[in-house]
């Protein structure tokens, strides 16, 4: 007999990263993200694969703009930092003078853009999501594209270096004066990019059990003994408590078994 088609709930109990589910280990195309994956209806035993990605985010740099004097700035300067491992710049706190569309950029030491995003900011403080993938490199630049952004910057009060976890160190800024300016990006959230090996999870579809064959030897009823099975005896359709092995001693005939 063929297995009855079923859907499975496959669960990862990890609490330290993001779980991605795959049909294979070669395409790289995730079919679901999350700890509990509800499979489609399966007609055969099927292998799925999962990876765990990410780590616990860390925050660093100045928490806010109260480190020193400053103002809303219309120029184009940037922060300089070293990256020690592959990581992701998740979010930052910024302060905007007015509503505006700003291009935020991650650049290499030559000013070539590695990653960027365009965000419409509103007046006041706000946390924005960047999700920049940071490679290991020295003298990376974190800045904006163009002028007239109206973002807040401190013109004193910064105290370099600012190290965030063991991931990056902000070493200075692009201004030519005393290195105590801080440009635009506050309360920086970064997370290491790490990914586990693929782990195989198998959804097993077993063929349905055949109707059990019961033998009687005196007052004992028995059926096949299989360590993969669980047993429950019934009499007249009622569960017999504690009758959970492949044999049962009876004083009356049992009319059904399961």
C-alpha cells in the first residue's frame, strides 16, 4: 500500500539565528525562513535542508548626538572604519532637519560604492534600516551621496576609536581638522555574517500498517512484536488502560485491536 499524502511541521528550536529552509544544498534558493516550516503535501519521503544564519546584533558608536556640539549639515563627509570579518550593518539612528530623500552609502577605501540604499527621511530622530553587507577591509567609508542632506553631525565631542564588538572599529572621519567630528550615523547596529552548514531533515512517509493478525494461546492474545510499533489494545471499542505491548492476557474475548 502507498503512503497517505501528508503535510509535516518541521521545527528548528534554535534561538540564536535565522533559519532558512531549502529543497537542496546546491541551488541556494531558500523556500522558507523561520523556525517552523509547514511542508507542502508530500506523497513520498522527502529530504529538506536548513541553515542557521546570523548572530546576536551588537551596537556601538555614539548612542546619540549629545556627545558634543553640532548642527544639521549640508556638506558631504563620511566616517572611516576597519572591518575584521564579514558582517551586516543592520540599522542606524539619524537626525534629519526636514523631510528629504537621501542616498546612504558604504564605500571601499577608494570611494567605490559597495552597497547603498535610498531612503526618504522625515524631520527629527529616526532609526533607518540599511542592511549593508560589510566585507573585511581597512579604511572603509560610511557616508552619503551628494550634498544638502540636512542630516545632523557633531563638529566636536567624538573620541576615536569606536570599536563595535569584535567586528569593526571606526578610526576617524573625512574632515581635515581635528578628528573629533562625527557624521550622521548614531547607535550603529551590526551583526556578524555567519552561516552554518546544511543540516538534513527528512519527512518520512511510512506505508499504512496492515490490519494486525492476532493469535490466541490460552488466555493470551498476541500480535507481531515490532520495536518500531506502538500498541494499544481495545475491548468492545474501549481502550484497555495499560495494555500497550504486543500481548495481553484476557478473561474475556477482545473484539478489536489497534
